[in-house]
């Protein structure tokens, strides 16, 4: 073990923080929250523009803000936070020094410089190309360069994580296999390396094309490779989010996995099959064979979807079993009724699981079905879907973890605890509304990325159903609620870091910050089922899934014949 | 041990599974297989499938083919910009996308099948036929051929739903379907 002065032991949780790792976790997390704040404000402007009664921004500002919002939240908020999680799950959970802190600093610097360069390019106004930057529409070279620098930084950070795992193993800082949460983070890091390689393969030529060194880029090739990057990066988010779910279940309930084997196998399925999914973005593109589409869009017969369905059961299942072991063993749902609903770490994760699964998961599988994509592609349904997955699911999970990191990592108390308990509900409810109403409007054909669905300045026009206007209005109201919830989070966290009561670095605080680990699930549950309540919830989920899936086939069967 | 700590059994892959996990995996696996087979099933029995037919093309070539059709089959023009309305016989029909219009306006007959060729002359566009809600990606350099069979008469709009620059929200076209 390295020099003990380089480590701080948290008196409340017993976790050991390597000081350089600790600083880097803090920095990455704080920068992430700043991007979330900026992105949330931009989201408000977008929501108020797509609310027909308000229609706030002008067209060119709308497209600029849309590009910026997509990139700031989807890439910078999420990935900066993920890097903090990678360092936490490697260095802290394995009680190991961070490999090459200098490289980790370099990674951070590159990411920050890249993000700022890219933001400035967008703000200057000639890079309103959306985060997908489909060729042959061209952005300023600085736009691509910023993204590339950021990606290189993220790649280095992923290697620092892997290096830390190697050191921990070599120096035997832990016994046996690595913890499940670290295993999940490892999954994320492996996918990240594949992802960033795809990003480099497509963004570097695109950059060279933007400065005139390459003649042109084939649009279909661009879309296939870009999505190998764009979609896989969602799998990094998935894997990290699930790791955070397991982490919070352990922190709040001392939950152990129902079985290590099942959870880890499900992560392995992610590594094996998630990358295939770039296909579901090109289901209605010209010239791609259906056989290829079917195999890829289903992630090889839905094996990766299966993995997510497994995590969707095993996380709440572990929470249930742990609660039962703690004495809430009556009936089907005592464990849930008596859960700590006012603890924002728990409620955040619980809402994340429910919203991710019911709204994001189901809609994603449905619209990723080869033929059903015909009635959904590029409508507002698509942003509806990913505001349920990454914008609510992943974001809420990260928010939940942050409430716990404030005292543990930053040694400050969260200010205004009452407001903090309320915050996940505000954000979760608002964002669910945003997602649902976007999906509803999309079902009625409302296009995504569209400034004027009344077509006021065109020679021809189209009248969308009245209902669509109403849905967009409801979306606008939900946007307000979501922004209040999201803004409250940023204020609470920044406020706590600046003004929260300091906690001692050496003495235990009065509120416990981590639950005693449960060691076995012997004797809980009903019959031989340790988590019967969760199984019931899972069956409700499946029923909703099956019904909604076939309703969409029905919708499809009513439109024009196509072949 | 909790998920934050190393598992007690070093050899975690030999640990027994919980019964609740087995039940759920079995159910979820069956459902995954059902969903998988729905796609090939629909290729055989369904009436709405994505076409696999596409050709490489150039803006000039595609424009020439579309213009030839317009020349031959225009029945009238509409709007101040005199957009041609074309009523082609059953067979091959052409629709081009460019900044920021769908050209020309097509007039088709209900329950007839047409081979609709679509390509972009410049950037990427999104063909979104409303209210039928059929959505296709339109790329420059690729000519997609979809066989369409309108099942209801009326006026349809083609909205552009792939962002294509500052005139994106003005890009709208028409298809009329007659009895
Ligand atoms: C306060 C919360 C948020 C609000 C009110 C909000 C609202 C919106 C709105 C109205 C759009 C425009 C949809 C369109 O016209 O096509 C949009 C797009 C988008 N949002 Fe959000 N959003 C929020 C948070 C997030 C978060 C946290 C993420 C990701 C982690 C996210 C990712 C995206 C992406 C990727 C797009 C698509 C950009 C594009 O089409 O290029 N949003 N959002
Ligand atoms: Cu267009
Ligand atoms: Cu467009």
C-alpha cells in the first residue's frame, strides 16, 4: 500500500479516498453539474419555443440552442460525471491509488478544453448542425476539433480507470473478485473504449473534410459509423447508471446482489451485444438489408434487452430482499411502503428505475423494431424516448448518487434537506411529462428538431390534429416543472458545496451515511421467492410492454402499404 | 456482501441463482424471442415493410429523371411558385428533396401500387408523410425505391423531419390521393 498520507478515510463510511483521485472526482463532478445547469436553461428555452402558445425563440436561435442543449447535457454533463464514477469505483472502492494522476489531470484538461472549444464554436452560430452533425451539412472545424479533444480526454480517463484496476490487483488492495459496482463500471469503460474508437474513425475524417483536406464523406457510411459511436455512448450511460443503482441500493440498504452470477452475466451481455444497436438509427435508410437490420436492431435477438430486464428485476429485488431482512417482511409490499421515501438518494434511484423501464425501455424497444420504426423515425417521439432514458433515468441516478457524495466526498451537509427530499419527485414528474407528451405528439406525426409546425412561411401548409397542440402545451407545462426540479438540484448541490455545514474529516457525523451490509437473504420473502413484490412489479411491467408493443403493430397495419 | 464490496465467493460464477431470477429470466427470454420473430414474420405476412431497394445516384441524374416525369405528366400547377402537380401512370414515380422543397406534387390513385423513387439533391432530409405517418430517411447520392399503396384518398403532406438548415421548417410537399 502506498504512503498513508496520500489517503483519507471517511469516518462515516470507512471508504478510503486517495487524495489525487478525490480532487479529480470533485472537479469532474462539479464541471458536470455546471453543464447540467447550462443545459437545463437551454432546455427551458427549447421547451418554451416548442410550446405553440409561446414560441419563444427565433428560428436560427432555436436551432443553435438545440445543438448546444443536446451536446451539453448528453455529452458533457453525463460523461464528466461518469469519469468521477470511474475514479470512485476503481480507486475508492478498491482502496487503491489512482494510476498516473498526471494522466488523469491531462484527461480532465483535454475534456474541458474540448468542451469549451466546441461550445464556443456553436455559440458563434455557424455550427448549428445538431449533435449528430450529419454530413454533408458542415460545421466550423472548431466544432469537430472540440469534440475530438474531449473524446481523447475521455479515452485517457478510461485507461486511467483500467490502470487503477491493474494496480489494485497487483498490489492486492482487495481480496477475491472486484465488487459488483466496479464490475459495472468496468463494463462501461470497455464499451467506452470501443465507442470512442468509432467516434475517432468518423470525426477525424469529418474534421479533415471541414478544413478541406478530404473531398467528401459518404452520408450512409457517416450514419452507420457515427451511430456506432452515438449509440454505444448511450450504453456507457446504461452500464454506469445500472452500476449506480447497485451502489445506491448498497449504500441505502446494505443490499447485496440476489446473486453475483446473474448480475455479472447481465453486464457481460452488455459488453457482447450492446454495440450492435447503431442499426436502430438507420432502420429507414436507403440500401441496407433487412437481415442485417433485424439482427442488429434486436441486439442479437434482444439479448442486451434481456440484460436490462434482468437488472430491472435484480436491483429492486435486492432492495426488497434487504428490506425484508431488516424486518419489513410482511405481505408483498411492506418493504416498499416503509422505504425511506424522503431520502433523495433512494427516491432518485427508485424513480430512475421506474421511469427508465416503463417509459424509456418500452418505447425504445418498440421504436427499434424494424417495421414499427417507419411510424416513429424522426418524430418528436424520439426525443420523448431519450428524455425518459438518459435525460431522466441516468440523470436521476446520478443526482441520487450526488446527494450521497456531498457528505462523503465533499464532507459537507446537504442544505435545505426538506427541499432535497422533494427534488427527485419534481424532476422525475416533470421529465416524465416531457417524455410522455413528446411521445404522444410524435405519435401524431409532429417532427423533432422543428421550429414551426404551422409552416407559416411556406407556400404549402399542413394542419396537424388539434390534439397535437394540446399535447405540446402539456409538454411546455411539464418543461417548467422539470426545470424547477433540475434547477433546484443544481442550486442545492452548489449551495451545499459552498455553504453546507462542514463535516469533520476524522469524526463520525450524527446521521449514518451507509447501511450495514446484509450478508444473506435466508428466510425472507414468500415461499422460496425472496423478492415476490418485485416479481409482481416486473409482471406489471411485462404486461404494459406486451400491450404497447402490439398496439404499435396495429397502428402500423393501418397505414399505406409499403414494400 | 454488499455490491460495494468484493463478493464473499471468489468464484462468483459458481454461485447458485435465486429462484425469482430464474423465473424472470425465463419469461423475459421468451418475450425477447417473440419480439425477434415478429420482424421476419411481418416481412412475410405484414403489408408495411421497409424496402431494401436502393441505387447509387448523382444529383444530376436523379434530377433529370424527375424532370422527365414532370414534363410528361404534369396536369396543373399550384401556388404562386407554380409547383407542378404530376399525375403519373402506375409504375415508377419520382420525388426529389432539395433545400427546401419536395418536388413535384404527386397525384396518385387509391389502392394502386407505385414505385416511388426518392433522393436528395443536397443535404439529408426526412420524408414524413402526414397524416399517414410514414417516415423515411432521404440521403444525397442514394435513390431509394419504395413501393407505396395508398389506402385512403385525400390530401397528404410531406413534412421534412430531418433538420436541414434554416429553412427546414418551411420544407413541405404534397401528395394527393384520388379515388
Ligand atoms: C430541464 C430539463 C430538460 C428539458 C426541459 C429538455 C427539453 C428539451 C427539448 C424541448 C428538446 C427539443 C426537442 C426537439 O425539438 O426536437 C430537447 C432536445 C434534446 N434533449 Fe433535452 N431537456 C432537458 C434535459 C435533458 C437532459 C438531462 C438530457 C441528456 C442527458 C437531454 C438531452 C437532449 C437531447 C440529446 C436532445 C436532442 C437534440 C437534437 O435533436 O439534436 N435533455 N430537450
Ligand atoms: Cu429537408
Ligand atoms: Cu429538414
